[in-house]
């Protein structure tokens, strides 16, 4: 005769599936940005360290599951270029007070990996601080271009660091608001003559006082004479000149493609002279990200389970894995397997709900 699970077990299993459903919905939203080019609705930043999706001082979308600090900690508003009209309440929303540089630098240091990037960001912070002191002391200010090019594979923390930079510049008084507006070609280029400049201008307007982050920026050029991407570039360059005191633009994408993009236009070359390269994460760094996710979700890994995680990451760590995004996807697959395992039990304890076992990593599927 079949045994009926207890009400306590039903409640515990229901909680587990609710968690998995939440993670899955979050992942699907981000997949839209990763694969289809539509910026994800990130909501209010954190600190993704730029605490990237789910991480605590780690590193990026990348560091987020990847190695990024928790997105919930950010005080800086993040917007996307979807084009939806803002309500009056949104337009009049007060700008949050700037965060302390000490806290922001701690967040930067807390990201997993990104050592070269961290060093460059610290140098840039020092440069901006001295530039500001010269201004305050009525000394001549050398031209200082803060527009940047981020290069590297997906999931290496580019968006995370861009978000953090917007908050740093706001804290230093370089920007008046410090929000990050994320977009890509689809958010800038229209399908008809004359509409691209208007569409691009609207996105720039949203970014005024903050950072405009353009992912896969190389897709704006090289598509033929009938393409409207050049119109978007021209509009962007004009805005960077007209609003150079309160708008910073960061363009991102693969190394070689971004190099070709920047050097395809003298205007781009003259305005983007700061390059930050984001290396792929090592297996050990990816494992640290996975463990960070476990700690945040109150999951426990036995020594055997940790070795299973490392083995899986070693096997899957390739250009197609996605770095921090790959860690996030692996973590969610593990939770699904764990839920299937627990659902077959008659009684489920709190410790069992927290425990991840080696078999939860599967056999390679």
C-alpha cells in the first residue's frame, strides 16, 4: 500500500520547488540578455559587486554567480533601454546619496578573480581623485577621458564592473546621478531612416548623469551602407562631446571585434582610450563562485560534493561554458536534481534540504 507523505514533508518540498522556480525565472530573464540581445531587467543594483547576480563580493555577472557581490546591496538605480515610458513618479524619484568610497573599494576587493581589472580600477580612482583636487584648488585640469572599452568573453564581469564604476564616479562627484543604463544594438538602432538618431537620443537621455553601457557594441558597425548603426554611432559621439562632464560611455564585447570597432572610426578612437580586458575565470575561481552561491542560499557541500563540483567545472570550463553564467546555470541544475532526490523521500529534514550531495551533479548531462 502506497504511503502518503506527511504534511510537513509536503511543506518542505513545496518550499524547495518554490526556490527552484524563482531561480529558473531569474535565469530565463538573464538568458534574454545573454542570447537574444535584449538587456535584462536587472532592477535595482546592488553592488554586483556589481555583485553580480547573486554573489557577494565576488565578481560579476560573472562574478556574480560569478563573482559579483549581491545585487541587492547597490544604491545606484539601474535602467534598461527598453523604451517604456517612465511614470511621473519615476521621473521625480530622488537620487540616493552617494556611497562611501571605502565601502565601494571593499566591494571591489571582494570580487572573485579580476585581479588585473581591480588594479586598473584602483589606478583610475586615484587619477580621478587627484583630478578633482586640482579642480578644487583652481589648478589647470588635463583632459581626462573616462569613457572605457571592456573586452572579454561573456560572463567575465564586464557588466558588474560597469555598474560598480557608475557608483564610484557618483561617489567621487564626477557624475550627478550615478545610474547605469544598459543597452545594445537593438536599443539604439531603428529600422527606418531618421528614427535611429531619435531612438539613440532617448537612451542617452536616460543615461545622463550616469553611465551608458553598450554591450556587443561592435554590432553597430560594419553592416553595409544601408545599415543605420553608423547613425547611432554619430549620435553617440556627439552626445559624448556635448555632455562630457556628466555622461560616461562604456562599450563592451569580444577582444578582436571591439578592437576593430574602435579603430574603424577616428571619433571612436579619440574618445575611447581606456581598455580593460577581462580574463576567463580559472576552475578554482569558478569553484569559489559556486561555493559562494551555496553559502548565500544556506546549502552545504561535503568534501565529496565539493570535489564533484570541481570535477564538473573542470570538465565544462571552456569558451562555451560562459564563466560566471555557467556557474549560475550549473548551480540551478544541481538544485533541480537535489529536489528530485528529496521528493522521493518519505520524510525530509532541514539538514537534508541544505545538503548537496555528489550525485546532485549528475553524470555529465
